[in-house]
């Protein structure tokens, strides 16, 4: 069917999205994430969904599971999957307030991935308002810890994905507006340097600085990067008093590879850096959350072809490709469930204070989602 006439207006959608953006929801603030889940729940109910609140992982916000009435309710359907946690700490609105400048709208989390999730729900609501029924039932899953690798929500994601025939993920579109049909493998690591304390003024030479050891190791780790496997350190905590030689320093590292074998080799290399002497002084690497590589299957490519047909009818070309920056589609795609990612809105600057969306992409991507939902069977 032609979805170009669906009642979707960019200005109206932006007003609704503003409510979401101004409800800050950083991963490590469960009450804030739950407030965002409350807001999304109201919009899902208004769109006609039956909504269930799912307790989140310990120390994190809740999740939301929703289903829309359908004559084939209970049979494998389409799972629209997104996350509502963001990387931006509370108070980011002071430096990155929601605002519109021409065709750009700014705000924390507006691109990753509140804009795409809001547009997906708007698409489902628009289909309902026009009385159009999809061939398959539509389900929605909104999670709370994606930005730290989904360590707690992964079992829920995989279980909900397995109940459905397809998974659609409205993460941000690629820079040219293209979709994501595969994602690289990603691993996280916890790093700990342990030194020996002393008074930094009176007995400096008696101490061994954990911060100095960590600084040395950061350079060593990042120098391991290659075209096949990259390493970066993004978080460091160490020391408490400037007049004390620090005994401990902790950090987090991220590794990414296009192929699982390359990531596995990289994991071996970084774990081999662990070195602790008899006094417990040294450096230790522990493996954290890992996202498996998701390689495009024939089934995923068939879903992409349907999306490309919809885009052609809407008047634009739609490319595809594998991408870095993991998402929860890593899990469902690796399980062999036909998954299509990058269905969210267009924009740039995600995870930065320049995060913005292209306003005219809101109705365009909602119509793309609606057309795909109508074609899947």
C-alpha cells in the first residue's frame, strides 16, 4: 500500500518528541529512566497498545513490553525494539537544551534513540488511525541499559526476539540515511591498576602510583588498535587525595572488530596484559559485556529489500551496510532472527553536545517503518 498519505506531520511529531527529550534518562539514573518509561507507556496506550511493565536489571530502570491488538495475536509477529536510556547525565539540558534551528532539532538523546523510537510508535499509531491492519501482530520492547551493552536486559531481548518472526530496530540511520544490516562485534573490559600507597610529600619514593601504571597501560592498550580490531579507553577513576600516592585506579576499555575471529584474538591479547606481583601490585584485565558479531543473512536482506521498495515509493534511495557502534540487534541478529537496524531518524552528533536530528526525517522514517510493517508477512 501507499503510505505516503499517512497523517504524519513533522511539526506535530517534533512537539511530541520534545516531551521525550526533555525527560532526561541516563542509564545510571533508574528513577529518571522509569519516568521516561512512564511517558512512553502513555504514548503506547494512546496508540492502542496493551502495555506491561517489566522489572529492570538490579540497579537500573524498568523495561516496557507492549503489544497491539491483532487477529493473529500470540503468533510470531514483528518486534519493534528500542532503548530509552541515554549517555547524557542529568542536567545536560542546561548545556544542550531542546531547540530547533531550521531543519535541525537538538537535545540529549534525540538521535540515539528517542527520535527513532518515537517515530516508530507514531507510525504504528498512524496505521491504527487509518484502520490499516498489518499481516503480522506488532510488539514493542523498550529497554533500559543498552548504552552500557545491555548486560542485564540481554536475556529479555533474546527471549522477546525469539517469540517474533522479525525484529526492527529504530536506531539512528547511517549518515546517508541507509539502514544497518549487520554490526561489528564489541567487547568491554574492566581494568584495575593496583599500586602502593605513601605520603606524596614526605615519602613519595616509597609509593607506587596506580594512576601512573594505568596511564602507561592506556597507551599500550590503544596502541594495539589495527584495521581489524580497535581498542579505546573511555572511563578512568583513580585517587582521592592529591597528597597520597594512589593505591588503586580503575578504567573501562572497549574493543570492536568486523569479524568475530578478530575480536576473539583481540580479547586474548588484552587479557594477556594482566600482571600482578606477590604483593598484589600490578595490572588486571577482566572481560565485561560482549556483543556478538551480527552478519547479514539472506532473511535480513529480504527484509531490507522490502524496506528499499517502500523507500522508492516514498521517493528516496535506501542503502544498507554493516556498522560499528553496537546495538541490541547484535543479539537478535546473531541468533538468526531476521533483524533490520538503522530504521530511526537522520541526524548527527549522537553521544555529543551537538546531537541533533533532521526534522523532516521524522515523518519520512515513520512512513518507512509503517510501509515495512505493512509488507512483512
